[in-house]
C-alpha cells in the first residue's frame, strides 16, 4: 500500500506526490465502490492509510462529487459514524459498439447504472472508415448532448470494434468492416473537435470481457473468457481479475485458430478457422448481407424450434466445432467460466450442452478444470457496456475528473 507521507529532502518530488495522492484517491474510491456504505474508519482499517489521510482523501472525493455522505450508522461498536457511498450523479461514462450491421451506444453513471441504451442499424461493413467515423461521431455527439442536458459531465468515450486494435486505439485490421490502419481514437477525437474527455478504442471481445467482469453474474469469477458471437468470433481474456491484451493488444484471436484442417476458406486466407466452422456462416451461408443477419438468425431459431432437421444438424456442427475451440481455451487458460455473447445467446438452447460436452472431452484437467460454459446475460449491449466499463476502470485506477 502506498501511503501519503510528507517528503523529506530526499522524499518524493512534487510529481511523485501527485501520483501517490491520485493512487490513494483511487484506492479509497475502489474501496467504497466495493464496500459501500462504509465509514472513514472502515476505509482506514482496510486500506492501511492513516485516518487523517483518509479524511483528506474523502474530502477531496466529496468535492469532486464522486462520493457522498449518507447519514449515520448506529449498529456499530463505539460512536455512530457517517457513512459514505458512491455519488457520481454528475457523471456519465459512454461506450459505443460498432459492428458490420449495427451500432449500440450506452451511457452509465459512476455506479454503473444504465442512463441510456440505443441500438440501431449501422452499415459498418459497407461504408468507408471515414464515413463510419463520421457516423460514430454523430451518435457520440447526440449521447453527449443528452448527458449535458441531464447536467452530467462525460468522463470518457470508448468505442468497441470487431478487429485488431492496438494499445493506442488504432485499428490495425478489422476485416469484416473492411478497415486497415484506421486511427479510430484519434480520428474520432478530431471529429468531436477535442471534446474535453478521453476517447479510446478497443477490441469488442476485450470489452465484452470487461463488461462480464464488472456487470456479469458469474459469482465473482476472476478468470473468464468472453466470446463474441457475431459474423466474426473473437475472445476477450480476463485472468486473475485483469484483462489480458497481449504484447501489442492483439491477443484473443480465437476466430483464426484452425479447427477443421483443410476446411472451408476463411477471409484471412487460411482454411477451417473457428469463425468459419463455428460462426454464423455455418447457419447463414457466407453471402448473407450484414443487414439481414438478425432476421436470418431469427428464422434459424424458428426453424430449430419446429424441429427442422437440417437446421438442427447445422447447429450441432456449429456447437461441436465451437466445443473443439473451447477445449483449447480450457487447456491453455483454465478459465472458471466461458461466456458466449452476441448471436450465440439466441442459439444457446441448441448449442451450449453440445459445445460444453465437446469442450470437456478435450480438456486434460478433470471436469474441464472447473470451467463452465454459460451465455451472457448482458444481451447485445455487452461490448458497448464494456466500453463504458473501461472508462469507469480508468477512473477507478486514478484518472479522476477535476473539481
Ligand atoms: Zn481465419
């Protein structure tokens, strides 16, 4: 624990001191997020910070309207204490997910309560990156205007993209969108005319995993893998409670693991990749237009419900191939839970049991090492919600709004 001590001649320089204080503010904020309502004494006892320091940090967080006081408690030993809870009512974190056929925008407050959720058709796969950025900026402006009308300050915006996004928010490759080397975070900040809040971009599966970690109902699992079930299939990997992006940010590309040697061609130039043999293409053919995916999947579900044998056989093939991929995940990462997102949620009744059985049969650890296969309860908004969660994560790690 870093403590807030006044420096001697050899002590911290002013910049270090600022860092230490920011770190300690974040420690207190996170403690209250996880333990509210709690008292200043609770914070001191659990964090190791001394009481005077905690009082000063709490005063700062109250000034920033990140915490607020909420009455006294009487059911404790000793004097009644003033209890603290998260405030955050003046703030909003914004997440937008773009995909080949739709765009989702969400805003949440500091507590993660949803303030706004929009989903609309978006021709991400059929417009240029420049047009897409203009479209995303238009939606972002409307969200920000709405939040401003509600007297909320936007803490940040993150955009989720199905593709390789580097650690600077630049999209190296988003094949299904037709994007290559697009400085999405930078271009979007410019399109928003330097909006006064950070703009970032990240891979959709990474952000889905962040959403599951913060908002999902997985019993506090700290090791989870989230799979997008869209036109493409990507994985977001959380190990020991932290999102793992890899060296350049390109980890989790499960969609291009070879599952069926010599199988159908993938747009990546290889054959039998997971996203070709366990993605929506198995059900829809590979020529379906992005705009039609949702209605086509609804039709698949209807036919499966009526016992259409051809569709059931396709679903069985998809699930078996998915399970083969998950066997690799279970052996390599030993997650507590694998969460299926996107369109996989609608297909769950026909794919989960079969995919789980296949995964278990391929895991060297008994019982798949304890790995459960579940579907996301966060719906289509998972990546957008995770994008907003990333903004909250940056606040929790010390990038606080000013007073
Ligand atoms: Zn591929």
